[in-house]
C-alpha cells in the first residue's frame, strides 16, 4: 500500500496544529495587557461588560475576555467644523469652535452613546445655531462668552450619561458674508473718523480754554504785582514820615536840652537874633531889586 497519501495528511495535520498552536499562543499573549497612564480599557466577557482596566498590568481570560474599547482619559481638544447660522436680523454667518472635554466614566462613554466625540460636536453645533438665532449680528461679536457658556450648559446635561466632562467651548471665528464685512468696515472707518473729529474739536476747545486761562492768570499776576508795588510804596512813604518824625522829635529834644543847660537860653536868643537879622537883610535886598 502506498504511504504517500498518509504522509500528505500528516503534513496537513501538523500544519493545522501548528497554526492552532500559534493562534492559542497569540490569544494568551493578547490576554496580557499593559494599560498606559491616563488610559482605560473596557473589557467584555462573552459579549457583556465585565470591567474597566486602569493603568498597570492586567491578565485576561483567553477566548472569553476581550478589550472592546480603548479610551483616552486626557483632556481632548475636538474641533467643531464651520456651520452656517442665521442671526435674529437674518444675517448668515459661519461659526466654528473647539470643545475641550475629557472622559470621566469609561463605561458610559463606551455604552452610553455611539460616539461621544461626534455626539458632543453635533450638540454643540445645534446649540450654537439656536443661541445665535436669538441674537443680532452685532451682539454675536460682543457676547462670544455667552454663546460658549450656553453650549457648555447644554453639554453638562448629558455629561453623566455619556461619561464625559466638558471643560469649555471656545468659538474660533464668526464670519459674516463679504458684503456685510465691507459694510462693517465702512461703518468702523466712519466711526474712527468721527472720533478723530471729536478729538480734534476737543483739543482745539481745550487749547482755547488754556489760552484764556493763561491770559486771565497773566492779568491776575499783573494786578497782584501792581498791588504789591503800591503797598511797598505806601510802606516806604510811611517809613519815611516815621523817620522824619523821629528826627524832628530828636532835634526838639536836643534843643530843649540845650535851652535847659547853663547859658543855653542866651545862646538861643543870640541864634534867633542872628536869624532875624539875616531875614531882614534878605527882605531889604528883595525890595531894592
């Protein structure tokens, strides 16, 4: 009997057993998991949720347990694509933003929603459209914080069910149509020119007021100077009169002392007689002329 068919079957059997052994070894190796820091692995056993693996070394049951979801627990920045919105005054704008969130409950994030990232984006977009629809165009540029807070408040209502925590939502751009942008630029240019005109007018007015104030202060200084000059002259004259009076009083005192001294009276009479004779002589000269 030919042994070739049996050898062929043995070869095939050995090949199948080798592949099966490799598959079993692969499964055993896959049952050993090292979970990185800030990550979480959701494990299912026979199709049902079993447990959540945190950072560290873990061993699973081969062929029974499997890692169904791998979740990143770090804060994630999720871009929200631009979308068209209409303001209360019927102006079309394009709005985009960024959601900052993190996974807090891996089980809910895996089973509470199909895709928590996509769900958060959709909810942010619908909320943004709703909020902008209740605002006028000028208000949307001023109240970005109010729009962002409204989106965060809505996402907070589902964060427990979805196993996430929304930290903030930032609006990147609010783009109106080009025609509206040109109109806004013209309005801003007109406003800048108006402010420049007002500033020049206020400057000229302030300059006029300063000039008038300077002239007024100059007149006041001149008046104060003239007043002080007159006061100084009056004080000078008063001091002069006072000095003259003091000198006269001193002369009278000396004359009195001289009269009261021995022989003083005769000297005074002689002096008076000399003055009398001098006066008569002067009068005679004047009459002869």
